[in-house]
């Protein structure tokens, strides 16, 4: 199952009690900040989660897999993600549980709420609780919607 932007919006809304509008603005802000940083070649480190890194790929000779024809690939930048040790460990625990008991993993996904396992610091784990979301109105402008639309167009699933 793929977690979509809509799923994340619903979780933000449910977990924080913010309105759907405020939840969407918060997510747009976050994605806009990340989009701009990566577009400018900056890396993003989210402690306990992982690191997004911009890599520079050199021009090289490639091969069309269908025709086996050699083609020249241009130099380009790509974004890579490296999961934190914490995320890798949690992912492997889930995988090990699936290998041993498939029914347990189904039940776990139906009732998952282990953000405390990911981020042991309670302030981080429950960051949305008791926060006045009105701060989101201060800086929100159409520029962020532009970045969100660019992000959506570039990364929408086909």
C-alpha cells in the first residue's frame, strides 16, 4: 500500500485536531521548503528519519534496453534518500514480523500508531498537540501553491 499525500493530510488532521485547511497549509509549507532546498542543491537532514541528498551524475554512455543502441546520457542531478538507522531498524522489525506471522503484520497496519518508537522524544512525537495552528496563516501565499503544483506535476503517479 502506498501512503499518498491525501492519507498524510488525513493523519495530520486527525492527530493534531487542526482543520483540513490548516493541515493542508502545513503540508504545503513543508513540501515547499523541501522542494526549494532540493532544487537549490541543498541536502535535507531529518534526524531520526533520514537524509535527502542531491547527487550530481556525470554524462555517460548508456544503452537503450529494448534496442541495445548506445545513447549519450546528459549530466544531471538526482535526489536520493538514505534512511536513518532508526528507520532501517523499524522497517526490518516490520519485515521480520511479516516473515514470521503474516496475520500479525496485517493487524499492525490496521492499528499502527508507533510514532513514539520512531521519535522517542515526546516533544517531537506529539509535536502537533496543543500547538496553535494560526501561525500557518502568517506566511502562506500563492508562491507556496506554485511550488506545491510543480511538485505534484513532477511527482504524480501515472
